């Protein structure tokens, strides 16, 4: 692989109690180029929510790996996954992040395409003296070979030769259900997408969403503020859902959370939380329990950080956030984030959700900047070294077991592996799942 064999990049020897990855996974531009080809352009990736294009002719744009795309709702109500590149000379026909238009007009020579991607006009065609070869060609926008929806979550693959979306998501579908079932009308993205970049590899973000170990070390100022608020017990400040915990002590009484890992690299880390009025979802607690059962309802109140490999993360902790990871270079990543919320929640609940969201998330929040700064610190230390192996994937190794536990059984969830522990276990073994999926995709691609 590039200048490496796979075993030089990932040292995965479960029988010897060893799992290590090489710094080159973060620092080598050749490895990154192969990732774009085989991970992002070689299989299913998340592209957006159906709710981002509700009305006919609504569209939004994005990327699958290096390839620009449009997701567009056509006149007939269908969602279309299209390549955002003009058949004439390749210009993107849509440049805005989102909008509504019956016609995408290319900025270069004005070829135009309707909301289903069909070519509607080629400027000055009749006088253009085209040959028969040109007439035989299809002038529509190319379609993304595979495009699918699961409960409002849209995924697409440039590679036609992939398992069905249902198979790809597998058991992790049940965790998307815990998001989608928060309202009978499904979920929506609260208006106001945030885009930012950090100067580090995309896998820093991939891992950090599942990294409990950093919380007290990286975010002490946030925790101190929560503690001060709790002491003052003022009603006019944002009460965080995390505010009741003692973050510094080891919990002595039984498990407080854990991790699940699934096929294809999807993972969840979670923490036990009560059905608490601090969560805006509380107003629906009874209705949800009646509709889908108490166990699933209780799980919705647990702290949950879900990653659908490789680029979707849904964090339900201090508030509820949907994140999309877009790798740009081996040392540059773009994030797009939204507050995700059940449709039809009360104005009061929505207000609380947004206040909790602002408190914790985004470049203006009290947590995100801490994280992106340490990603960049790590990236600096990823340069090629005599000792290439990172030591960041060993916590929880002896606690990790095959299959699930009593908490997964509650909701009929069947993970490949799980860890159940106290607050200080801070399992890192769920990252193995990312790198095993990574290795499989890279190997299949190279083969
Ligand atoms: S590149 Fe689109 S019309 Fe020429
Ligand atoms: Fe963090």
C-alpha cells in the first residue's frame, strides 16, 4: 500500500493483545490518496438528510471524496443523486450549498439541466455543426451509481459494486432508529449549518467522537463552568444534560456506560443517563414509551455518540449534533455540522436544545475549539519517526468481549463486540473497528 504493506500500517494481533496503528495513516499523502479512492469513493458514504430537500426543485450540494455531487428533488417528488459536473467541460453546475431551482445553468457555456438532471438545453445547438457522435451521447448529468435512504438519512456510493444499504448499515440501523423515532414525523436539521476546517487528518475527528478519555483533560474549562452553574443553581443559565455528573471521580457502583462496535466500522459509545427534564426530549417521554416501548425510550435519553463509517457522526450528549466529515488533504479536513432535532417539538424544547447546542458545539462553543486544537497538535506529531506506532488504541483491550451485554439486549441490538465499564474505563478498543473496516476497504480496492 503506497510505500507500505498493510501490516506495517496496522498491527492487529488480537492473540498477542496488540493493536497499533502507524503515524503514516495520518501523515502520508499517498495513503490519503488511496483512502479517497477506496474508502470515500469506493463505498457507501452519508450525503445528507431527505429533509434538506423537501419541496420539488430543492437541492443541496456536497462531495463524495473528490467528486462534487447534487442531491435534488425533481418535479415528481423523487430524490436524485447526481454528479455535479457539466458533461461539456466539467464545471460544477451548482455552486451554492443549497437552494431551489427548476434549472441548473452551467456558469461556463450555459448548458442547462432540470432538477432530475436531464439536459434541457445546449446553447446554440442547431447552429453548432455537431457530428453524429455528439448526437448519440447522453448529455444529462451523470447519476451517482448507488443512492439510498434509510429513515430520512441519505447515503450514496460512486462504486456500483457494494452491498445493499440495508446490509451496509446492518445493526447500526437500530441506532439510527433511536434518532428517527424521537418524533412520529422524524427528525430535521435546525436551520444554520456550520462549516469549518482544521489542519489535521480526518481520522482525528473520526476517533474523537468515540474518545471518552479526552473529556476531562481537553475540556476542563467547560467542566468548571458546569460545576459553577450547578453551585449557583441559577435558573436563568443553560442547564447542561451533563451537569449532574461528577467528572473527576471513578464511579464505584456498577457500570456507567460502554461501547459497541459493528460490522463495516460503525461504532457507538454511550453513557447511562436518567430520563431527565434537562433534556428537551422529556416533553415526549411518555408518548415515546407508549409508541416504541420503555427500553427504547430510555436508550434515547442515554448519552450516545454514533459513527456510521466513514463520515457520519450523530452526537447526543450535551445537545444533539449531526456531523459530516469531508477529507480534503492528509492534513486538512472540513466539517459540516447541524443541530438535529425531532420535528414538531415545542418552541420551549427547541429553545433549550439550541441553547445547550451553542454552549458546547461549534467553533463558538466551549468544547469544539478545544478538540480541533488538539487534533492539530496531534497532526504535528504524526510526522515520520523512528518509533512509528501510536499507543492510543489499547485502553479497554482486556474488557472487550465478543457480542453484546444486558444493555444491548434491552433493545435487541447485536454488536460484534462490546465493552461495559465505569467512567474511567474510557474504552479505545472500539477504534479497532474503524481500522479493520479501513483495512478491508483498502485491501478490496487494491485487489
Ligand atoms: S462547462 Fe458547462 S456548459 Fe461548458
Ligand atoms: Fe471533545
